C-alpha cells in the first residue's frame, strides 16, 4: 500500500577510484584463482583412486529419501529444548536467547516461549527440568536440544541418560553447551578440560558434533556475542524428519485451560472429570478429529473439538519479507502464555493480563496491592464478555504486543487475526483471508440455526430436487455465478454477491428472485460474508468490487446454462452432511439427469419407483453385482446408442474429444475451473477448437522442451534412483498442497485434518481433575496423536538389550517402565530367546551384552518403533537409570513363549527293554496326554511312553532302547507355554502433586523390605549338605556247577600268580664257536634271500602299474560312453514325463492364464 | 482395558461386510443391531454367520458376540493373522461374497494368506471367481499389491449345489501406494471368459459368438476364452456364464458378467453381459463400479498423501461405504466433478488424504 515504494536501483560506478578498485580486484582474483594444474593428479593410478574416492564420498552424502510432512510455507516453530542438570544455567541461557530474539527480558520463564527467529523461522524454547519424565517427553518432541554441561564439573549422569533417551526416540539434533567455564582459572586446565569434554561428547554423539563454550554471566545473561553466535547456529540448523514424528501429529501445549463449569466442580468438591483445552502449534502430520490423543503423564484422551486459531506469533508476511532484515516490530513478537511476557490475551476461555515485572500469577510471596489483587481476580473470570468482545479489537495497553485476540466459537474453524494486528499485509491476500472470517464472526450465532432450517426445508418442501442447487465443488469465497430460477424448476439463486446490491439488508431471508424456493448451502454464511466483503472493499477504497464487473453477462450465461442442464449435485455434501439414505441420494441423481422437465409434487416420493433396485427381496441382500435387467439395457439395442460411445474406444474417431478432456493431465486445471465457473461456462461453447489447439501447442512445447533438455545434457536428464525418488516425493507433496487449495478451511479440516503449522486449540473431555489441580507449567504437556492401531492393546514383542551401564540384570516378571511411542508405562515383560528357530524359550534373566526378546502386554506400537526402559524414574535411584533399550518387532494377541519343564519318574519293574514307571504323573488321564512322548534316563537311554497302567495311579509302561536300571531316574522333557501377565500401568506423573514421586508396582522384595517382612522359606528349598555314599559292587560269583559246565575259554581262570622262577629262567645259553659261525652264515643267507625277494617284488610292481594305467585309461573311456548314454536316456524320459504332466494339467491352465 | 467405550454402532443387516472389514482394519469394535429384527425370519443368515466364522479364522484374538436372537453382533477385532485357511462356504451365497472382504483384509495380515474356499464360484449376486481373478486383483495391483497375488480356480461350482474350489494367495504389504489415477484413457482391449460346466460345451462358444456380435464393432482386440471344466472339476450343478472386461490404455478396467438363467438361451446371456459392459464403459471412470469401495478403501489406507481417482457416480454401497469410512477413520473424501466444463459427464474425482495406515501386524526380522 503506502509502504510500497520503488527504490532506486544500484548503479555501479563506471569510472573513478571505486571502479578502478573493483576492476583491480577482479584481476587479482583471477590471478589468485583456482590453479588447475596444482590439483591435477600426478599419475593415472592416482587419478583413478581420486575418482573412486570422490564417488565414495558422494555415496556417503546420500540418505534414504524421507518425506517431510511439515509444510514448507508455514512451518510450525522449531522446538529448541534446553536440557541439563540443575544449576547449570538453563534458565539463564533461555532468558539470554529470548532477549536476543525479542529484546525483552523475562523474569520468570515457565513453559514454552515462542519467538520469531527469522523470516521463515519461528522458535519455541522450552526448558526441561531435571525430572526423568520431563526429559523423556521433551526428547520425543524436541527438534534441537541444547544440552548444557557444567564445564567446571564435567558430564553428569542425567546428560548420558538423556542422550540415551534421545537415541531410542529418533535422535534429534544436539548442540552441546559448556557453561561455568569461568570457574576454571588456569588457562591450561581450561584447554585440557575443553578438549577432554569435547572428546567424550563426540564419542557420544558423532565426531565433530558442535560444542559451544559459554563463559561467565554478565547482568544475569550470557555474553551477547556468544549468544549471538549460538543463535546463528540455531538459525541455520537443518532438520531431517524423524520417522515417528513424521507419522504422528503432536503438539507441545503452550497454554492450558480448564473449561469445566464452576458449579460442577463445586458440587463434586473438585473431583469431577474436567473439560480442558490445550493450545499449541500442530506438528508432525495432520491431526484428524475423531482420533485419540495421548498426553504422556495423563493418559489417552478423546478430543471433543479442535479449533484453528489465529497465529499468536505469526511469521513475517510478504511485506516485511521484502526487507532484508526483520522489522523491529516483528522482533518483539513473543508468545509465552505461561510466562510473564507483557501482553494480554483475551479469548473464549480466559483472560490473561500479564504485567511485566510487577507480579506474576501464582506468585503469592510477593506482596500484592489492592489493584493487583483485583487484576488477579480478573484472571479467574471465565466465559464473560465473550460475545461483546467478539466484534471488537481492543488493545488494552499501548505496550501490548498483541491485541485482544478473539477466539471464535467452537464450531469455527479458522480465525485469521493477522489482519487484526497488522495492516501492512498485502491487500489481495489479506482480503481473501479476512472476508471469510468477518463473515463467520458476524454470523456466529446464526449458523446453527440456519443449518437446522436448511435441513427442515429439505424435508418439508422440496423433496424431488432437494440438492439441485448444491455445489459442484466445495464452497469458494469468490464464486460469482449462481443459477437463476426458471418457472420449471425452483432452484436457488446463489447470487451471493448481489445481496448487497439487490436486497441489501436481507441476511437470512431469501432473494426476491428465488421466491419460495429453498436453499441448500454448504457454508451457510455466504450472504453476510459477501456483504461484509463488499463493505470492506469499499472502505478500503480500492477499485470497484470485482463481482460487479460483468454482472449482466454472468446472469445471462447462468440463465442459459440453467436451461441446458440440471445443476450438478454436490456429492460431498450429500454424502457427508445429509442424513439421506444412499438409495435416496442416488434416486435424486437419476431424477435430475433423466427427468429434467418433471413437474414437481410436494410429496412425490411415493410416485417414484426405485429404478435400480428390484423388489424388496433382492434389496435386502448385501450384494456387489447389481441385478442385470433386460429392460434397463434395452437402449443398447439401438444402433445410435451403440455408436454414441465409440469415442470411448481407441478405434473411435478423433473428431470428438475424448471424454477425459484435459483434466487428467493437470490438476490445476480443474481447480481454476471450479474457482471461476462462470468464465469457463461462458467460454466453453465459444471455441473448443481454439482450446484444443492451445492444448496441443502446449503439449508440443513441453515435448520440445524435454527433447532440448535431453539433447543438451544427456547425462543430466537420466536421473539416478535417488533423484527419481526425491522427485517423486516432491511431486506428491506438490499434489498434496495443490489438491485442497481452493477449499475453505472448515471443509478442508474435514477432509485432511488440521495441518501442521497451524495454531490450534484442542478441547479434551474427561480429563482427570488431578491434572488441573496439580498443573505445573515447568512440566511440559505433550499432546501426541495416536494412530488407530495404537489405541489397541496386545502382546508386544520387542528386541531388547540391557544397557551396559545399568548395574543389575533384568529379570523376567519384574515390572519395567517403558517409554514407547508417546507413552510411558509400567508393564511386566518376559524375556526370551529364539531356540533354534523352533521355539521361543523363556529366559530368567536378560543375557549379558546381547540382545534378547521381551514380550509384554501393553498398548500396541508399530513395528520398528524404538523404546527405552527404566526400572525406576525417581531421582533418588542410584546409578544409571536407563536400564534397557530396543525396538518393537511384532504385535500379537497371543504369545508362544515356552519354558522347559522336566517330569521325573522312577521304574518300579523292569523287563527286557520295557519298564513300568511311576511317580511321573498322577492319573491315567495325564498319561494319556503324553502317550508317545519321548523320555530318557539319566544315563542316556532313550525311550517312549506307551500306555497307562491300571494299578498305581499315574504309572505307565514305557519302552527303552536298552534295559534300564532300577536306580535310573527317568525324565520327560516338556515345554510349558507361558503368557505375560496382563499388567499395564501408565506413568501418570502429571497427575501427582509432586510430579517426580510417581511410584509404580514394586517388587516383592521391595515391599517386604519396606514393610519389614521376612521372606517365607520353604523347607524343601533349604540347601542341605549333599551326601553321596560311594557305590560298592559285589564280587562276581559263578556257581561251581556252572563253572564246571563252561568251556575252558569261558571258565574263570582264577590262579595264583607264579611265585618261583621257571626252569628256563634259571638257565643261561652259551654257544660254541662253530655254532656261532653257522648261525651267522644262516643269517647272511636269509638276508640275501630277503633282498632277492624284495627286488623281484619291485619289478613286478612296476609291470603292474603300467598295466593298471592301461586298464584305467580303458575304464575312463568306457565310463564316458556310459555317461553319455545315460544322459541321452534321461533327456528322453524327462521330455516324456513333462509332456505327460502338461497333458494332464496344462491345457486348462494355459488357457486361463492368458487373460 | 482402554478399548472399552470405543464401540461404533450401526443398525441393519445391510453393508455388514464392509463394516466388519473397516472394523478389523481400524481396530475399533463395532456393534451392529437390528439385524432383520422386523423380518419373518430374524437374525443373521447362515452365510453371514459363516462369514463371521471365516473372519475369526483369519484373525487372531477376535471376539464375536452374537445375541441370542441373532439380531445383534458385537465384533472386537483382533489382528489379521493370515496363514493357511480352508473354509467351506454355505450354498446360499457364492465364494465372491466371502472373498470380497478377505481381499480387503489380506494385504494387511501378519503372514501371507493362503485361503481355500469351497462352494459356488459363480452366481448372479456376487463377483464370480473369474471377475475377482481378472478384475479385482488387477485393481489391487494399482496399490502396489502384486507379487504373489493369485487366485486359482481349482474347480468350478454353479448354484445350487456348488462344489467349486478356489485358492486365494495374497502377499502382505507394509503400506499401500497412493493412487493417482485420473486419466481413464480409452478402451484398448476386451477380454472375456465364457465357461460352462455340466452342459453342452458348445454353449460357451455360442455365448462368445453372441458377445462378439455386439462388441466387434468397437475394437478388433477381443479375445473371449471358452473355459469348459469337465468331470470332477466341474462341480455338482450345471451352469454357464460369461464375464467380460474392457481395459483402457491407462489400465482402467470395466467388467460385466451374466450368468445362466433357466429358460434363457446362452446368446441372450451373452448379449446381456456385453450390453452391461457397454453400460459400464459409458459410465466411465478409472475404476469399475463394483470395485469402487475397494479402490476408495485402499486410497484411505494409503500414505499421508493425497490420492485421487476418477470414478463414475457412486453406487449406494459406495455412498454408505464413504460414510462408514468417516466413522472408522475420520477421513472424508473430496468429491468434485472430473470435468466441470463438460456438463454431460457425470464422472467425479474422488480425492482423499490417506491416513498413513501401516500394516502393524507385520513382523520385522
């Protein structure tokens, strides 16, 4: 508007000192520029290596393409969480940052603080207190974590706990901040400390993670330059979408109100369930009404209503966008309803008056004056002045950054208060937006009424054409053409714009032209809206309203059009907003299309026969196919009729345009068409040829461009898989954005839900009163949307690993607190391991340094969701509190975990391989169950249960592979299936007056310890010293008679050992000289003979090897031949059998698969 | 526990199947009362009970409570388990009645489904096994459910005695693809199956001849297969039928089917089928009228993106389906005329924002 001034373009000086300097600099740059030779590879091999390295680096750059569901144009504020142990300087940092962005000093910061951080960026700061519950909740929503570490002390347990929580829930970006560095006096120590901390930090996050250093505090803030640097880092931070947050809507509540009627609370002494509203920016995905939400620390709640509100901290608009920097006014924008920002917010639910510095709400220790008390009382006023303020825009205080924002009624969907506060928005845009709102505001009361009336009208009067005037698309603000009535049919004149022109003041009444006709409307507030539109436009002093431009022509066009055809029906409205039965809706269509000139009767319902249905009997059935009736298809006997659909076939003539028209190609087409219906209808009959020619030209142009592109850059046009995927995602996002662009926000919310980035107010029903009574703004309220499947309960199987820093092992059937999805809950897991892929075998304890499975009963989370687990959340717990982490694998309604059970028995009678076993079972029935089961003795003899015996109860006959001993114990190894206990206990920390003192189910031992009870002992379980007497075997005695009968070899040879020396032993042999000689000669001869034999053998062997080789050669040849023969044979047989099988089955199969 | 009070109420026996399907998919319990409460023969029919039994079998943890009179049921859905299931369908309805809801559920099961159904394969109320194989399954392929999707017709069975057997194999998916199908194209080919069991095999050829007499004028690419089952595979009753489908250049499929009626020559049946096909083609759209609700369901279950599909006017079933989808998933469709400029066209563009339904039943690792 007035601020639109043209600036003089910059003209660089062509001569003079400056120009010379510049030209010199140019030359210099060239001189110092990139010297190609310096980086050229020295050898071919090196070049190759460099090339490879480059490609590798390129690949590491790539990440799996993820869809970012957050809209780019108006993203929700980035959540920056400040986390750290107490006393580390979190609040100081928060204040410093807020001061940096808004130039305001907050004295008492509580809850989220939203500021404008840049032209396209808003930031919500939130401080996280030292409670583990808060850390978990913050870790689930924070986009960026400023992790504060006391530099003078080092890392504390909370820091690592928090990092582990982050890891389990997707790991947002983390910037480390070292504070209290001024306490280290010596420079060398400081350097060393920084280095050590940095190293440790890097191992925890990643090599090169950003770590900031903050020196001391000045004026209660950190030094401005350091904060400025930090804010720059925050400003340029890019965020990769996290999978869980990209599939769930969520909201970090920055306001919280109780809406329950006072009287009800009083009557129930404050114990009734409350109705509560939470406010905040939506994040993640679209929030749909009808789904449930979960508030960690409270529970699952159902949304009563969702209302889109005006942005309390809007982004700079188009006007200020032109400037390079943010305007000062924008910089001051801060939204922190829980803190003490100097602003007043006034809406449906509450009055907020925050006087900066002087006092804060709930701060009772500050002495308060009379006036202040009055103001405090004012704050408690609920639901007053609502309607009065609805129309007005008041700025209470000159210094208030926000005017009194008026929240429209619960049925309102959208209220754009941007133009309330700033008039410097661009004219066209703000008009578009505000028309709607003004209309809604003024019409607020009338809407419901009108809706009712509308339905009544439908039923009472005009049943034949109840929807004639329904819209063909959802309501458009600038819809300038409506049908005019004719005498044949009564229909609505939807000449909304002409209201002010024709009737002027009639808001609810109908137009003169319409007479007794009824209206079917979508948005209901047309009239007022447009009227105010006109007023506004006039008062704005712009050119004449657009709708007036060619009124006559439009009227004529409309009239003509009306004569031609029945108005299209608005399917969306008919289906979703009327209570007509499906059959009625369809009947209506057939009327509209077939009986165009039907005169109407008020109660013509009776005269209509249902065309599509046939008889009551068929109608009852739930059937997919419709009944084919010869009469209905009679028309197809007509040649003309048959020819009329020729154009729907590829062989059809090209003279007729195909029915699909151009809308298939571009979606933008139909949007614009819907928006300006009149223009279209005016032009369509005029020149279809021209349009077609234009379309053809456009097509050609596109083809040419494509060709050019490919020709110019053949490599560039071939996209890799990665680029292709990214392109696909971008295309879909573009489609998402464009598809519902033209629709008004209410209908849009119906279709796609509330989009992320919008500021909403969610009304929650049946909230436990403790949440309101024990509300503490320093605990974050996260409202997480649940997917339909997440509302269910079942057995969740997870892969789990005990944390290596957690000191104890985890035991089956000990309660464990999980943080899974949005929820925090205590449940009882059973640990198990996969036993040879045969069974899931229960473990008593989690294994050391290894993953195992855990199964528990609880709310379902999608597979692949990460979680972390705790044994205790209280701050008193010693050591590292994160006890395990893992990922969800499976969801089921039953489990298959087994544990081993060994049944033992003893034989009481043994035959050969058969034995009677007792003490394993107690009845014959039990035995019957186990007939055929494998059993085993301790010594390893395997056997089988055969049949129950009559006599001792539970005894049975069993057979073994060998004879068992009476002393053997017989085992039956069986598997007993166990189910996890159905125990689910949500951590309701926000419902407690001392939030950190939540206590879940305790262990038996804990209870005993606390109650001072002794552990009961089972006598049988007491350990006694084991006495194992050595086993003595009796000597083997063979009866005399038997011994005598035995053959000698088998006879036991029981003899005494020889005690005297034998005859031979006693004598020594001495040889004579001749004898000696003869002996030697004999020996020599024997040696010669031996040698001779050996040589002969060798020779023979030689001959044999030659022979063997010959034989082997022949054998090989033979076998080759044999092989060949076999192969041939098998081939023939194969073909034969194949044919046979084909003949058997193939004929029919091949026929069927052809289609 | 927390599921209590999360029951969606319906009344009337109509649209039972898709309500059950939606309930199982969304996990919300459903209570349907006044089932033929005014009827002479009140309560659930045998085929409806059989359907409930089938659903119970392919799911795990489903609780179905039927009131004493049979006029009210309460379904607390479990998870879709899949696996190998065999089911004998009663002779009052054909296999199509049972297969249609199963087709909607099976892609979201824990294990791929291998379902054997026995009963009547073709009748004049529900989609025949042929149509399911040649039309319904290709519709699923639009949503990325294709690998391993198969329907085998082992035996055919005509009413009244049936005796047919089909095997349905369905893979599981993590998430269905978003559909963007607005160009219906032009019909490029026509295919058909004419089958005859326990009658003169010539009947099937006669039907083909008659159908060709109508359809030959449009395109030459017409193949109508004669499929005659003999002996054991031909079921227990005589019967014949012609099912034809027309496929467009963009892959849109329209289909029609006519089954044998006593005293009507096969030629007339064929003419009926081919004229019904022409009627179907004239209605236009990218999705056949009998498969509107299937396509719309898959669009709703798609990822959180806008899916668009061009269709003819919705049928009554579709309208009720859209309303029920809103109750179960909270999603409604934007329904706009496909070409606002063209008054004669009744085609509509259905666009919806998917709920981002992920197959939670699927096991990883």
